[in-house]
């Protein structure tokens, strides 16, 4: 089975712009979660989508948003970029059903640099 | 509020010896715990997990121990190999919030030949 894929792998933007990142989960996985990794804050949960609905949300401002499509692929969007948004953005997928816990498998990440 | 803590930023071990990585948590609602290995600029790779109904889980060279009363878990790697050198993260989730993992800050393991 192919793993989690993320595109693009690298991205450079300037302050004030917006960006869209894409994630394709492992085939059959219905849950997609997004994380931000920075040197200062570590790995932080952004949000999770399951069956096209946001099921969990982390403590990030509304500039960070996401969506999930019927084929489970997911996108996240960051509007009005700030320098502090420079980070590695990671997507993870899992088989988790409605009320269970399952292992998350991560993609390689998208390295976003905001200038 | 750091709900999952890895108090050792780094650990150095000789090849062939045991590596023990530790993790503490504060949220008693956590019921599923995982360990991931990560190289720079790559996504975390799943290693091993444990449910709160167990106190030990083993997979090859990797064993995870869970002490619920102490809110502590540890990852044992025996024997350690140079290829194990990486940053190790522990993570936890609450039942019915399985898509939301809370991560520790990571421990950088260096295994020297």
C-alpha cells in the first residue's frame, strides 16, 4: 500500500499571502489529521477530519482551516501568512472509526517558509 | 500546559546496550499511547503503541511499558543499533478523540558504535 503523500514538499511564500497544502491518506483510511512542527513548540495538533467533517480542532487561529473530500483526501489552508507560520506541516491518516482509537501514519510533510 | 512531557532532550547509548526513553503525562483521560521515531525534515514513523488496559507491549527490539498510577511510560530498545539514532516522540490520545495526538517534546537518541 502506498503511504501518506503530501504536496508540495517545499513552499516559499511571503507575509500576507495564503497557501494550500494537500494530503492523500493511505487507501482505506478515513481520518486525516494535520500537525504543525516548529523548533519552539514541537508537534502541535491543528485539526482532524473524518468523513468530510472536522471532528477535532487544536488551538490555532481561524487563519488555519481545512477540508476533506469524499475520497478522504484533505487540504489545509493558511491565510494571511505570518513569519511564525514557517514550519513543517504534517498530515497523518488512520483507520479510526467513529469512537475508537487507531494508529496514525504520517506523511513526509510540507516545509513552509514565510519570508 | 504540557500534557505530555519528555524531560530528557537527549540520550547517548553504546551500540548493543539498552536505550530507555521516558515519557510522563498529566491527563488521566489519555487511554492510548504511541512512540514515533523521526528524522529531520521527515514525517514521524510509527514504532509501537500501548492501550491503557495493558502495562506492556513488545515488538521485536522495542518494548513499551505503561505505569498508569505514575502516569509514566517508557520505551526500551534492546539491543540498540546505530540506525536507531533519531528523535523519539511519545504521543497520547483520549478515547473518541483518536485523531488528536498530543506529543511530547522529543528525545534525541544517539547510538554510538
